[in-house]
């Protein structure tokens, strides 16, 4: 718990995008059908060219994100999960062009973000924000909290006096004591610093926030507080989240949709209740078997799937299905033919030759 908390904190200002608090996604909120998605990603690719120690280009390319496609609707939460190094964070940063994609298409409200110039992207970042994994390194250590939170508003053209005047309300919204606005980042705990990062993102009233593993650098004791804060803000303000995490338990609690990534590719994607209740891809099944269950008796009875071997290098991914060297279901076709991400009788797309007995 933080040192200062308020009871129910309303959204910053009434917003027609958020007519009322929606029920928890985990409680089974239905996705809206049809319509144009708020954010649409198609065939996204990001390659990094490695350099030798002498600084010369080498003919080795690491494809961190490989043909990734998904949609994010207004007010929805898409959880992007997978092991470290699978391309989740790179995907999130490509959406905001903090990392420039190699190819593909990213559309926000129908606008092609990859075709925008620097000035246009600065304008659009008012609506597209990010909260980083490490709440300490993402905050300027020599600036006061009020200046850190006000900075995005000032960059977007708000008069500095008005921006600073909005800081106390923003701090209350994330349950921080406004009297500490003159303090520096090192004077706050890790959980409090992450709340500062969230307040900074909220300051320009975005519609989409990329949450890049916002809990992984925090103690377990404060993670639940941040989860509850994010869920409340998402419901009250009608925000859309791309929630990047390796923690399936958290994703299961927050997400409407789940995309599972392995070696730069999405191998399974669909409604959270379907993907996590009945995972079809062997990799998703292994991740779910490792996720803790709150019932001690059920945890003891649960069958644990232990994957063999290490994650292959993205510099030299396996042929065919990239998961086949670690998969207990792999057959010859898995070694030679890459499975397409299609619906195979499970109710949602899966990239596996044998998902659902296909």
C-alpha cells in the first residue's frame, strides 16, 4: 500500500469516450463485434543488423519481430505474453516508433503511423503513450516529480503554468500524495515511481497506453496494488492497453484478448477466456502449466509441462515451426513446414499443425 491513498478517484475530466465503468474483463466482458479497430497492426517486422567488434557491418540479421498482426479495439486490453527475448517489448516500441519498424503497417484510427513525419508523430503521441518496465531509469533523476509529470503536457503545447496546476490531480488519480510533488524520484519506492510513470502517461489523456512489463521490476507485495490501479483507470477512463508481460496470471486478470509470442512470432491469439482456459498451442499449454494457481490443492495436482532444451537463437531460428525443437508433439512436418496462424477448430487462430487434432 502507498503512504497516501484516496477512496474512489474519478477520471481526470468527463470523457465521452468512457460512458461508464465497464465490468472486469476477467468477469467476461464481451468484445464489440465489427467496426474499425482503434489500433491495427499488420505484418510487422523489425530487424536488427549486428556489427562486429571492429564496427563493420556483418551479414547477420536478427529478426526480433517477424510478421506480427493484431487489432486493439477502443477500451480493450490486449495481453502480449511470452518468454524474455520473444519480441514483445520491441513490438510495443515499434507501435510508437520509439524503434523504427523494418516493414509492415501500423494504423491508428485508420492513419498509417509509419508514414508520419516527426512533427505528426509528436502530435499523435498525445494519444499513444507508454509506461516502461523500469520505473527508476525511465524518470529523470534530477528533475522534481511535478516537472516529470507536467513535461508531456508542455511538449504538447500546454502552457507550463496550467500543466503544473494539473499535477496534483494527476497524483491523486494514481494515489500519490500531491504534497510530495517537489520530491525527486529516488525519494519514492519502486511502486510509487511506477505510479509516477503512469501519471505522466495519463497527463495528455491518451486513448492507448503500451504497458511494457510494468510489474516485473516491482516487489510482489506491491504488484497487486498496481494491477488494481491499472484496472480501475482502464475502466473509468475507457483506455485501451497493450499489456506486455511474461506473467500469465496477471494477463488472465486484466486482458480481453491474449497474444502468445515465441521467437518473434505470434503463435496463438484470441479471447483471453478461450486461450487461457483451453490453450491450443503446445507453447501456450506449457506457459499455463507454469502459472501459479491460488488453490494450494489444485496447484499440487496440476500437471507441469517442462520444456526441453533452451530457446533457440533468433539469429538462427529453426526451420519449419520454430517451436518444434522443444515440442513433445513435433513430427516431420513441423521440421519442414511453417504452420500458418489460422483457426483450426479451437475458436481462435493457432500456428500449430496439430492444434485441436488437426
